[in-house]
C-alpha cells in the first residue's frame, strides 16, 4: 500500500483549501474546541501545527501567544486572511513549515496543538519527536485525531478505504498502538489523557506531558 508523501499532501490540501471550512468546519468542531480549551488552560506560548485555514485561531485566549505553521501555503493564506479580518493580535507567526522539521528552538512552547494532523504526515513518530523537542519540560502536546479501530467491521472498512484516503491526504487505519509504541520508545513523555470525540467517538483528544 503506497504511503503518504509530502508532495501528495501539499497537492491534496491545495485542492481542499477553497472548500475546507465548508466541508470540515462543523464536523470536527467539538474536537477543535476541546483541544483549544486545554491549550487555554495552559496558556503562555502555543504552537499550532497544521493550523490549516485557522478555524481555531479565534478560540485561543487573547492572552496566549500563538505561532501557527502548515505545509500548505494555500491553507495558510486563508489563516492569514482570518487573522487580519478578526484582528487576532495574539497570533505572532504564521509560517509554511514541515511539522517534522520545526524551525524553533528546543524547550520553547508551553503547549503544542496538532488537530487532525498526525495521521496525515509521512513520518508520524519523527514528527511527534519534534513536537516534544520544542515543548518546555512540563508542557503539553495536545492532539485530536482519528484513531483506527483495533478489530471488527470498522477496521475492515478503514483498511479498504485507506488507498483512497491516502490520495485525500490521511490514514484512516492509524492505530492507537502506534502512539503507545512511540511514547514508550521516546521515554520522555507521559500520557495525561485520551478522550473519545465525535463523530461517533472514532476520534480522540490525546494529551502527552513532557517529563
Ligand atoms: C485535516 S487538516 C487540519 C487543519 C486544522 N488543524 C483544522 O483543524 O481545521 C490537516 C492540516 O495539516 C497540514 N499538514 C499536513 N502535513 C503537514 C506537514 N508535514 N507539516 C505541516 N502541516 C501539515 C495540512 O496542510 C492541513 O492544513
């Protein structure tokens, strides 16, 4: 089965950008709001990776300082427009950047947020490593993601749908074990929470604390 590559993801999101808010605005909203509530609880300097069209930017507390990065320039252009229109002066940086090679110093952010991103990158484990690198000790990585079923008909469907989903830019079969294996190998993080999220609880809000 072909895997995700950067050029493919960029192409997919170039196509998604004009209609993204319409298609994915409402359906993923509870996951987005819940992640931002967790980020606001922590406050300080926050990195939003795969910020996309910036649907969440206005939900961050105005007392936070936000850096948003994304691999797709067409998605980011929409985020920039949103920042201007809504006068979001707490958004300090919006930049094209690969989630796996963040151009930020170590131990810089109080929280790193990645909504619906980690299952769409070519190398999720290396990407998670870089999220933790830029987090301050005690800081939190806050993810919301589709997590594939372990067994049963949903697993069969997700495996069957995977090749089409690759072309749309994500992996529907991404298993929870991949995250637990990554955390065990990394050794510097503690799972703080896994919370089921709509639609249908097939998504999860996941928080890791940097030790
Ligand atoms: C499903 S969208 C989520 C956008 C936004 N977080 C939201 O909740 O609406 C995934 C986003 O991740 C971005 N992305 C995919 N691969 C990336 C990478 N390697 N580095 C940075 N961003 C990436 C895409 O361009 C897209 O904007």
